[in-house]
C-alpha cells in the first residue's frame, strides 16, 4: 500500500470539514435532550434551529420547512409513499415515476408497491426522456390519486445534471408532485427552492463535508407532508419521531454554511476535473468518458478503460495510493455492472471508474492519479502485446 494517498471519492463521502468537526464537538458538551424546556434543553434546541437555518439557506428554503432525518435514504423512504396529509385531510399518490438512472433509494420505490412504480428511460448521456415523462403523466388516472415524480438533480456516477426546471414544468402541468434528490447537487450547483425548483428536496450531510448519519427533507411549503415513516414523541413537528442527533445536526449545519460559501470555488474544481480527464485521454486514448454531451457537476469524471475490469482497476488504484470508486458506493461494497450505464444504452457488462473531487483536491492528488493510471495503462499494453 502506498504511503501517500489521494482521496478522489467525494461523491461517496466528502471528508469531514474542520468546521463541522468543531461544531460536533461543541454540541457533544450539551448533555440535555433538545426537547427539554429547561435552560440546558433550550441550549440544545438553539443548536438544532441554527443548523436548520443553515441547511435551509443552502437551498434558499424556509427553516421551518426542514425535517432532519438519519440520512438521504430515510428521507427518500419517508417521501416515497402513497399516503400524504394536508391539514387534517389525506391525499393519495397513486403512482410513482422515477428515471432508470436514479439512485437505488429512489429506484426501489420507497413505500410504493413495485406494481405502482413506473420507470422513465434516459438518453445516451443519462438525461431523462422528457417526452416519455410527459406522455406517462398525461396518461395518469387522477381519479385514483396524484402522480408523484422523484428524480435526481445530478447523477452520483456520471455527474450529469438533469433539466429540473423543464421536469418541474411537466409535473406541474400534470398536477403532480415533484421530489428532487439533491444529494450530489447541493453545495456543487446553486439550488433555489423558492423559485419553484421542486416541491421537496432530499439532502445528505456527508456529501458536503458534514458527518454521516444525518440528512434532511426540505419542503417548498408545509401545506402537504407524507405520512411519517418513524412515529414517536412529536419531534420535527411530528414528521420524524425520535430524539434528534444533536451533534450530527450541528455538524450538518456547519457544513451547509461552508458549502454555500464554497459554491464560488466550483470553477477551480472544474479545472482539476478537466485535468483528470485530460490525463485519462492522454494515457488511455481509447478510454470512454461518459456524460460529456450534457451539463455535469464540476467535480465528477466517469470513464471506462477497454479491456480492463473496473474492479481490477479500482484495486490497482488503491494499491497505488488513490481512492476512487467503480460506480456507486451504495451497494454494500459490491462492485458490478452500472445500472446507470445500462440505462444509458451501454449494456450491463461495462464497468467504469468514478473520480469525484472537492475544493481540497490539490496538484499532488492529481499527480498520484496520473502515476497510478500510467501503471495501469502500461500493464494493459503489456498484456495486449503478449496476446
């Protein structure tokens, strides 16, 4: 194992920011339950409400419309349900529409039965087929309930950014509800929920440099909310029971503040990403870089090397001191065919490597990547020559 290492796997989990760590340590000194009415409890509540405001500011939402969860998967499972409430009344969502390239927490349908989940195809760059979505929603039978659409803002593997404004208009015309998985987009592109971007957002702390184990549902309004996934003592206005994870929430808030301030640094991140892709094309001219025909996150490169299995290359990079992913890190450590690439029309036998970086990624990290890839390319050339 190499002594020096480069961490190029921010889409799986960004390194914990110093400000988030400091906020967490400070919160650990608050011993009281934040629901308690005494001074100590109120001190904990202030930390939560400060974090709520900071997370809301990241996406220009109202603080009172933030519901903290244990992470994005719980947030998705809460939102993806047919049972919703509007005041004292109920609202039914009769069908869920997702894209074929969505994260598994959306593809799995949450609390919807599989028979009530429709999948919308994507093009060769991973952009949702808007015509197919409009057609599907146009044929939706509202007498059985409203259509619920859930889609990622930016793909976790390719970094491709969906045209959410156009999707939102299609959903609005159909009288549906739009949920946007903004886990990868938040802190990397500007999001303004006040401009009709979506009805609900899903956020994750550890993708923006906060701690793992905390996320949020962000609502555009509190007019309608899903039936709670976790019932308890009425925390989070009854939308998510259980004593709040004070330290994690405080760290999430601090990371959100930093992420909002750091949006201006994305141009520098994009330059580093472009360096990575230039190295790939120089050392492996026949490599395929995916999603380049569509808008992408500034920090993500997803590529395949012909004749080299993604899992084999990932191990080689790791041994050379470079941490990157062979697709999503959300499959219990398994490396296999990418469902995203399959949805994009590349079949199910192709594996790919993902480099995802952040503002802390430096020239030394890119150099370690270059040296590691040069070794992989040299070994591939030797095998081809021997054959």
